[in-house]
């Protein structure tokens, strides 16, 4: 897909600066909250949330006692917002970096996806799946939500189908869940997949 605009840090920073953040739910979403809640007591697992935005999932995990939560975003504004809301979130865990440049030297146990995949240029989807796999240890988990719908406006968000997405992840992951979420927020009801994939 040839986009006539660039989805770079300046683009995203501008979206935050002008308040064009319709994706922002203002709170942890039920599918992720319920998934996190069933993980059991917090432990030392390294969890990364890329394209985190204002990071309500990170806030939830932090206050639930998970101490190795890392967040990454190309835009400074949402990371600053998270830092203001959660002053004791470790500064070193706030990564203002391009997801595709995140180093793979210290693997993560879990990656959390929510409205980041759909925000990327669709041409980057195979690279997204590959880099998620590179960032995870074998057996590590990619959990989250993917829009399985089409959007009438030019993206982001960019839509797609379950079949399309399956092809990206299949080379690297075993599929635990890859089905329509039953507990989406109302505007996303029936339009997003809950995915839970294990790194091969
Ligand atoms: C649609 S927003 C979603 C934010 C958040 N996940 C949420 O659900 O509220 C997409 C986010 O990804 C960030 N982003 C876009 N491209 C990125 C990249 N290559 N690396 C890291 N973050 C990126 C944007 O700055 C933005 O905060």
C-alpha cells in the first residue's frame, strides 16, 4: 500500500498535540484486564508494551505489582502522560524508541498488543510479526487485540482479516487464541480478535 503521508514520530506527536487520539480508551480494556487478572500473582516476567500510547495497561500492571513492565513509543507526549499519572513507574522502563529498533539482546516473556499493529503502515505487518518473535524468548507470549474489520476512512487505523493476520504470525508462533473477543469495549464489539500466541 502506497501511503501519501509518513507515520513517523512527528506524525504521532502531532496527533497527541492536537488531541486526535480517538483510539485512547482512558482505561485498561476488559480483554486485557481479564487476561492479566488470570495470570496469578505478579512475578519477575519481563513484559513489553510497544506503541503503548498513554499506557493504561502498563499502569494496571504496575499497580497490580508487576515490576518488569517496559513500554515503548516513538512519541514523547504519551510517555510523559504515563509518567505524570504513575510517578513511580521506573523511568528506565519508559522507552522512547521505534519498535523496529528495539534491541533483542534481553528477551521479553510477554508482549502486549493493542491498537499498535493497526497504526502501522500495513506494509510493515510481516516485519512486525518477525520483530515480535525476535523480542520474545522461545515460549514467550504475544497477547492482545487486533482489529478484524475494515475502516471506511483512510488509516490509521488500518483494518484487515483474521486470515491475513494468521499468515504473518504462523511462521513464528503457535496459536493459543485467535478468535473474536467476547469482552471488547462496545465500539469494538465483534470487530477485534483476542490473540494469544506462543513463540515457537
Ligand atoms: C493508535 S495509537 C495506540 C496507543 C495505545 N496502544 C492505545 O491503545 O491507546 C499508536 C501508538 O503507536 C505509536 N507508534 C507508532 N509507530 C511506532 C513505532 N514504529 N514504534 C513505537 N511506537 C509507535 C504512536 O506514537 C501511538 O502512540
